C-alpha cells in the first residue's frame, strides 16, 4: 500500500496558497489548510476534497506562536506532516514615513516570524522520522531593496536567508528546505498593488512552478526567470545602476 502524504499550507484561504492546495490535492494526500478566514478555507477545502484529498482546517493567526505550535504538534501526531509550505504573508499599505514604519513591523511579524512559527515546531518530529520538507514563500523582492516597501523586502530577504541556512543545517537529517521567490502574481495581494507588474502570472501557474521546484528540491525556486535574473543581478551592480533599474518598479499599495 502506498503511504499517505501529509501536506500543510499556511495562507491557504486564497491566492497562491489556495492554488497550491488544489495543485497538491489528490488521493492519498492528507492536507492541512491554515489561515484566519474559516469560510474561505472551507471553500478551498471542498475543492481539494473533490480532488480526492482528506482535508483538515486550522483557523489560526500565524503570529500566535504558542497557539500555532500546539495546533501543529496535535495535527502532526494525528497525521504526520511530510511537507510544510509557510506561505501566509502580507504586503501592507504604503505611503508616508509613518505608514511605511507601521507596515514594516507588520510585515516582519507575519512574513518572517509567522513563517518561523510555522516551520520550526515541526523540525524535531521530522528529525525523528529522518525525512520531511519545509518550504518558505519569500519573494523576488528579497533581492531588491524596494524604497516603497522596505519592510516587505527586508522580511522576505531575512526569510530567504534563514531558509537557506536551515537547508544546510538540516540536510544531514534528511529534511529538505526550499525558498520560493515568486515575481508578480495575480492575487488579492497583487490587486492592491499600483505599479508596473511585468511578467504577471496567474496563481495556478505559480503553483505549478512551485510544485515542480519542490519535487526537484531546488534551493531557490525563483520565477518567472527573466525577472528573477534582473532581481538577482540588482544585488551585484553598482548603486547608481541599481537605483536606475529599480526606478521603473516604484509602486504604492492600497489599504486592505
Ligand atoms: N502576489 C504576489 O505578487 C506575490 C509575489 C511574491 C511573493 N508573494 C508571497 O506569496 C504569499 C501568498 O501571497 P498571495 O499573493 O497569495 O496573497 P493573498 O492573496 O493576500 O493571500 C494571503 C494569504 O495569507 C493569509 N494570511 C495573511 N496573514 C495571515 C496571518 N497573520 N495568519 C494566517 N494567515 C494569514 C491570508 O489568509 P487570511 O486572511 O484568511 O488569514 C491568505 O490566505 C505571501 O507570502 C506573499 O508575500 C506574493
């Protein structure tokens, strides 16, 4: 008999997380969907059940470290989790210095700390089993210091570096760690973005790229490729060239 596969995704109530849940839903898969909006999670769960998966829902704010840890350990004991995708994230309203400062704290809390709250509690159990996969959803913004959203760039850069460090740390225990860096994706988050969005991609297409990258155990799953190349190069060129290049990517983010 083929063993069952446990998959947990945060931020699964819409956007990339919901698309990923549907892409991974299949017979033999035990899915756990995490977010705050129970109604939206139920709708995604129903679509995943239609594809043959067993689905459980955890309504939780990923910033609530103790509560999330308890729920994760309880779920893992009932139904061992093989793959975790820490996808929940926010890009908060931009504007003057005060708005940017406020957004920065919120982005670090959800994008960085919420992601650590999601993956770290499961490391001991995965070590014990000698296998597992932990993926964090960063962004191409991790490579580009965006003056309109320093908190978003910084939270995603820190998450990416944390993920790569953890990848090397956990490799000897059979645990794989992957850093996912999407470009512009057509989701709710994207719809509040006012600015140029080259190579805009649907959430379904992004989910397919992520699934392929996870199967191949890529350290960094960055897409679409032309934009990934530009973002990565921006860290290597002299400052005036970087500023000029990034001047085409100025933006604002509307209030939620
Ligand atoms: N869209 C893009 O262009 C783009 C590009 C690069 C990277 N990303 C990253 O991809 C990930 C998904 O983005 P998306 O575009 O799909 O965004 P989205 O449509 O706004 O969805 C965000 C998801 O995160 C959940 N979430 C937000 N804060 C949460 C919290 N504190 N606790 C639990 N869940 C929370 C939301 O659910 P609830 O509101 O129900 O809690 C929702 O399911 C994010 O990490 C984002 O930074 C997006």
